[in-house]
C-alpha cells in the first residue's frame, strides 16, 4: 500500500487507550498503536498526534458535577499530557523519534508549545500535542484542528470507537445510517456528535478535511493513511 497523505494529524481517543478496563492505560494497546505509528513514519509520512484524556478525566463531564469548569478543563488537559508522555515513551522505545509539545506549560515535563519550534521538529519527529490549547472551554477536538492547521497537515484523522459518522449513535440505535462522505455544514446542521461544533466550523473555514474511522482492529491507522479504511470523510 502507498500512503495517500504526506503529513497527517492523528486524533486518538483517550478512552481507546484504556481498553476493556475502561480507565487508565492498557500497555498492550499503547504498544500496538506505537508500532502502527512507527510503521506509518517509515513510509515517509510525517505524523502529528493529539490524544484525549477521557481514560483519566473528562473536563466537561466533571464540570457538570458541581466542579468549576475551568478547574475541570485544566485537569482534563493534564490527563492528555499523561497520555502523550506514555505514547512518546512507547515510540522512543522502538526507535521512533517523538517529542511532546504541551499547550499547558509544564516545562519540567515536556516542551511548551511554540509554533516555530514545532514546525522545525515535525520534519524528523512524531509530534505529540498535549494540553489542548492551554485554555479552558476548548476541547481536544478544537485543539487538534488548530494544530493540524498550524502544522499544514493534509488531513485530520479522528480515530474513534465506531467506523465513521452516523445519523445517530450506532451503539444504541441499530437504525442509524453511516455516511461515507458528509459536508461540514451537514454535520453542523444535523448536530452530529462526531466533533464539537467549534472544531467543525474551524475545519470548514480553512478547508481541512476530517476522516473519522474506528481505532479498533489491525493496522487501521496504516489503512487510513493509505485511504483503504472504512470511514467517513467530512469536507
């Protein structure tokens, strides 16, 4: 297979790192993801990565449970840093160069995001963007779109627990219809829950295509990069 894209931003689900245990990190899943990402880089594809923190903490959800939203979002950002460093270590352990840049300044732990430094580092490293935008009230989806645009990625690939965008949640509604392709405006107009509306609007305004595919299965990231995976394209 030949890669379809030269530079991608891969958005991983934090929950996807937990596996069957639902919380925390499943080491076997991290190793599998690291091996797939390394394989993609060996094909000459430059990879940027954003991973959520839902396996540890979900800011918006916890804010609804009588926690201040800003505090909850900062805790969610810290959760993404934990996941980012775990993936960075797994990649480095198999000889794949990787660096983490955080929107939330934690200089003792990882590099604080800087556009110029990241633009240079992406040439020879998997770049892992953690800490969201560094500001509360913005999701990791929005942060992923912003970083994809800043790094001039060809596409944002969002790996989820389902194999595309559906008219409703297919896990609860067997009648839900899957789209092979859908426009940004349709996603917004139908209030589909694939990404937050701010992220979709920014992607639309800057013509950044979004691929939604399942994180489950073998070599799904490789197949996605080569345009061979079952997915939905938002454009």
